[in-house]
C-alpha cells in the first residue's frame, strides 16, 4: 500500500469517527504523528476525548491542527489570549507559527494558562482558532534556552518538510517479511565512553546513542565505519538516552556524513545535548584540539529532534515502536524500550540509570510490559562497587568544604555540568542555610549556570519535593544568593585571588574546561582542596590525581604544557553518583515487572561488566554476556 493510500484510509476512518459537522480538510504524516487539519478546531478543543478515541482507533499518535483559513489575525489573537489568561500567569511572550497553526505562550506559571482540566486553553482556542502550546519561562535566565526556542520557531517551514519526509519513511511498507532482531556493539562495551549501539531488523536500523570517550585521543569514537552501519544515511532513527557527551557527543557528526533523519529524546535532553555539544566545541577551540563538527551541525541535530514524553509509545520505523521511561540519572534521562513487529520481540536499553534515591529525581522506572533482552549499564557493576548512603556522602562533602574554609582555602569541586552539579548545589544550599557550613559564595563556572537554568525550565522531570520548591520563587534553591555565575576571565581571576569560597566547575573528569585553570592556580597551595564527587574514567586527568599523582601536566598558553604540583587536599566522595551501584543494579532486575530472558552488560570497565554478567547469571539463571565492541548478537 502506498503512503497516499494509507492516508486516504486514515482520512476515511477519521471522517467516520468525528461528528458530521466537523470538517476535515487534510490528513498527513508528520514524523511519527498523524496530523488532522480541520476548519473546526473549536469542536476538538471542546471535546478532548475525541482525539484520544481517534488515537486509540488508529493506534497512532494523533495531533489536530487548525486549517490556515480559520486562524485569526495574530495581533488580535495576542490581545485575546492576554484578556483570557489571568495576569498572575506571568506571560513573557506569545509567538505565532503559521506553518503549524500554533501559538506558543511562554509564562512563569503555565498551569494558569492551561486552566483546570485545560479549560483556559479550550476557551482560547474557541476564540482564536490557533492551537496552543504552553512552555515555562525559566526562573533563571538562559541564552541557550532562548536561542533554541527561537531557532526552531525561525525554521518551522524547513522543520515541517523534515517531519513530512520522516513520516513517510516511518509509515512505508516493510520491505522484507523475514523476522530477526540483532544488536551490534559499536562502543561503550567493556569500557566507559563512546556509547553507541545499532539495533537492526530486516526493515530497520536504529542507532542508540553516539558518544565520545572522555580523556581519549586515539580510541575516542564509536566504530561508525563498519558495514553494519554504513552508509550512514541508511539509518532510520537515532535514539538518545541522555545528554552526557559520552552518549551524545558525536551525534552532529552523523549529519556531516549524510544522515538526515530524526533524533528521538526528551525535551530537556535535546536542550542539554545542544548546550554540552556547543561547549565541547568551545573548549576544544580554546585547548587547540580538533572537533569533527561545528555549531552548524549541532543546529541540524536540534532541527531534526523529535521530543517524546515518558511512556509515550511511538512508531519510529515500519516495524519498531519506541517508549522512553525515566532513568533517574540526569534531567530527561531515559531507558529506551523497543517493541519489534506485532509482539515479535522486546529490547530495553537502560542507558545510564539510578535505581536509588537522589535529591533531584525519582528512581528509575521498572514497569516494562515485556522485555526479552535487557541491555544494562555496569558502571558500578564490580563485586565491590557498593556506594555509601547519600547522607554519608553529604556529611563527607560538608566536612571537606568546612575544613577548607577553616584553613582559609578554596574548595574546588569538579563536576559534570548536568546532574552532579545540581545535586551538589542542593546539598551546599541546604547546609549553608542551616548554618552547617559557613556562608561563603559558591561560584559556578563552565556550563553549570545554563544547565541549571534548563533544570528550572522542566520541573515536571524532577521529584515532587524539588518541583514544589521551584514552583515557589522565594523557595527555589537554585536562586539562592550564595550562587554566583562566573562569566568572564576577569571574574575568574578575582575568584582565584579572593577570599575562601566554593568553586563548582566543569569538567567532572578534568578533561577540559575552566577547572584546569583553577587547578593550575590553586593546585600548589595546601590550604585549598579538590573534591571529586563523580566517576573518574581510566585515562583521564581526574583518575590520575585520584590515584595519587602529585604532579601533572596541564595545557598552557602557546601550545605548551605546564607542570603543576598537586599539593592541595584531594578527596574522593562516593555516593553522589547518578548511576546504580552493584546492589541497586541487581535489585532493579529483581524488581522488573517483566523478567528478561537475556541480560547483556555494557558501559563499565571490562572486569565490572564481566563480574556483573556472572553474578546475574548465578542469581537469575538467564543467559548473560558482557559483549565486546564490534560484536553482533542475534536475539531472534
């Protein structure tokens, strides 16, 4: 059946389902969605069940858009929206996109724009015809969020063409009736870094993640040149589990070499990914290192990104449905569940996940209806990898910081911009607020400020406690006066030469970024401290210092390296990790709703992957393996 025939069939089903007075002017595929254009958007607005019933009948994601002929003048529509929405909503902008028939309302309190059970939205649509999207104004101003939102608005015509093309690819007829499923391990197997995996069927090729390896010069990229992957433009989709560069860092490279398809992820993952990739380019330029892509390629990724909510079942190819689930690792992080065929096979990639409690997130989801093969991370899968409690970790951090202040020094904390930094910020804010740490400024350098702003733009992805604090501006911990943004070299120098303070800076493994400048200046002085709160991968500067090196080489000016004495106090605090430890890895599998028949262990040092696979085999009596890079395993 051709695409046109499929659309005609769907149109007939839609016309049959909706009331006679509702005029349908067009039906089209846009990405994974069936989009229904109508002259009567008010009818759909008044009857929310109509769209749900259509989605159920069609077994597709359904979106309703107004026909262009019924859209009211944007100036009048803007005025009407402001009349209907209460002033307390704090509208900061209204943007009209005629390509999608959509008005985006940006406000400090989106709930007041939506109204109880969507009543305010329905009232707006009744008067102006436009579909309404409501987004949150971040409590912390962020240029990256502004620029990403503006970029998609200014490229809506091009984006619509992309979505239509992707929609046709997804809904094409399968080219083969054969039935098999396999995965090729392109990176991140028996190692941490350059995570990338290819899920293949006779009709589909799906790439899961495409990252760089921190601290590596020679083997820092996945095996994207192997026959299973090439040509790159044969890929149907890329699925990104989360934004950290060891999972997302090389996605722009795919567009450089011919890929032109979608990237599926959550909305915060899209924003954080762009932030970290642009920062990766900037840091490399400052350190005179080459990056295989430029900012234009990052914008291509953003343009092709299709964002999904947790639990939303989505067609991404002729024979594969994707559902993302909360991974509890960082903001927007996901476990990716793939349903192949009509009940043929189910594969779940955990990505990086945390099955324990954290200050920011709920623990990882375990409610998969069916999983035949589970592919799980093993960062802390070793036989002795048991993390201390959060309370113990927080007490150690408090002690390390206060001892440094008592000595008149500066507490330097390297951390990932996303995830660990925000956890540490919450701990420091609480300890200082309760007078358990002397009140000193906490300076945020690198991308930490912008990453934190993105957290405040998506509170629905955080746990209830922190979400409720963000909703109340006077209680928002990220707006505490102790936090100061380092926004210039001049300010950085003042911080290093100034009074006792805490400096939270990227990168978490000392593989680049402003942390190196602080280390060069503060490293030789005994009154200062360097406190690691995250995993230090083999081959990184962080791992070397953690092992006890008392002198290291750091990049300096004029392409020279400088030898720096490490005399400051070095601490490593476990317990802040966004990864599950050995206990929680096993607990997660035990508590899964569906018991897998096969478990593969990846994303860990070689011995940790092997140890975890062995333990899971003994405990659950299922097929387990720790695959190597370049292995292909057939599941069916």
